[in-house]
C-alpha cells in the first residue's frame, strides 16, 4: 500500500507541474506575461506547491486510503497566475489557456500508452500504465465545469459577458465544492468512467 502511494505521488506531482506550466506558457504566448514575471514558467516543483491541492487534499485522501476507504489519491499544484485582461483576445484566449493544462496531460497519456507496446518488465509496464491513468485523471477532473477548474474557463469563454461574470463569482466557493464532491465520491463516479473510456481508446484497460 505504501509503495503504491509513493509511486502515485512520484507520477502525480510532475504531471501537475507540467499541467500548470502549460497554462502559464500558453498565456505568455497569447499576451499575458504574468506567470513568467512570477517565475512560474519553471519545472522546479517547489514553485508549484499548493497548501490545499498539494498537501491537504492528497494527505486527507492518503489517510482515507490507509484506513481502508476506497478512494483515489488526487491533488493539484498552485495555479499559475494569469491576468486574462492582458490576453490579446480575453474571452477567446481564456479558453485556450484553460485547455492547455488538460491537453498536456492527454498528450502525455497518448505518448506513454504508445510505450506499452514495447517489451518491458512487468513492474515498468505497471508504472507506465499508472502514469497513463493519472494523466487521464488529471485531464478529465480538471475539465469539470466547476470554478476554478479548467473546464470553467471554457464555460466562461463561451457564455455571454453578464452570465460569465456571475458564473465566475462561484470561484470563491469552488474549492469547497470540489472537496465535498470528492468526499461524497461523486467526482469519482463522474470522472472514472470517462477516464476508463479514453483509456480503452488508447488501448489501455485499467484493472
């Protein structure tokens, strides 16, 4: 159990760091240098530690797992700062910034799944398969339309201005909503079937 948890963390944290860097890099290319000025366009993991998403939530989930509760271990890095008003086309570009993180995780999952066709020891195969699962989990989880998750950026970019402003105000309660949904198992029920479906499309069948 402890080995499994350590393995998940070793895969999870680099994946969420790349996820956040993708947001900042895309914003920078679309006109907003805020993340670059803040020194967040870096793979240094210490720059991306979030007290809630990197420490509290994973710690709670690990504790629940060790107590025998069937839950998946999940977390997120500190969001990179993005000033959407600096983007050249704010409403359109916020969509691309929001999609960038999940897109990187999907790309990683595709690349890693292609490696599973190669000959490798069983433990390496299981490690790569876990990495595919975690990256798909990150992508699907973050595309849920709950502020401040990435899916909310897509929704805000598509809504009319007045509705987008109202929807954006929900962000102050978003983390609490996410925590409650994770605790109730509703996120797992919504996310895992999608992860498994995409995995099958990639030729990976999670046990």
